């Protein structure tokens, strides 16, 4: 993550950022970023742009992470009105009052889930590739050292006869 300020980031925000990073998504903090609809962030082609650090509840980060999730296999479950959980129906009116109708389908779930970053993190963990396993076998420096030692020993054996 690229940052311009130093601020404490919550564990949930760190989890979202690391899971996005593992999936190849860049998170960039740029206070000068210009977004549509006076938004505090945006997602575009594998990068999440934020105007400020994702601290506290990290709502903007969670919102933009939902947009990445919508592009993943099965992400259509996070599109449209059906993605708005019960009790969050007010989001529909909010989205329709703030956005052009072409954006509604993608914005419903993002707005409904932005105040639940723990839920977004769980969804990301299901969608992102698993972490790489620890390396197996001989560590590279040791392997190289052994190869050099074997070569030196073989050379010494050949030269002493």
C-alpha cells in the first residue's frame, strides 16, 4: 500500500489490505485523487484509490473492496437490490439519490456493506487466492552452498590423483 501519512490502521483494515494485495489489488492513498460523485475513494482496474488512510472502521476501503468482489466469479450475487440485506433498505434510496441509474446495481451492495468491514474481509478471504505455502525442501542459499561444496570436493578428488 502506498501512503502519504502515518496513521494507525485497524486490524480489520490491515486484513482487507493484505487480502487484496494477495489477490493482486493495489491500494493507493492519494489525498489529491479526483473521483466521481465526490467519493472518498474509487476502484478501477485492479487498484483501489483512497483520499485518506483506511483507519477506524475503514468504510471507504470496504466499499471499494466490494466493487473488486463484484468482478470476481460469483460476484454477481453482490449486484442489484437483492444484495441489500434486510434492515438496510434505506441504502436503495441513498444510492438512487446520489448516483446515475447506470451505477445503481453496483453501488447497492457497496453501500450496504461499507459499515461492515468484517463481513467484507470474510468475503475477500473466500474470493482471494490462498496464501502461498511456506517453501519446501532445501532453502536456496543452503542449496547453492552445498552445490559449491560438492563441486569443490569433486574437483579436489580429481586433481589429487
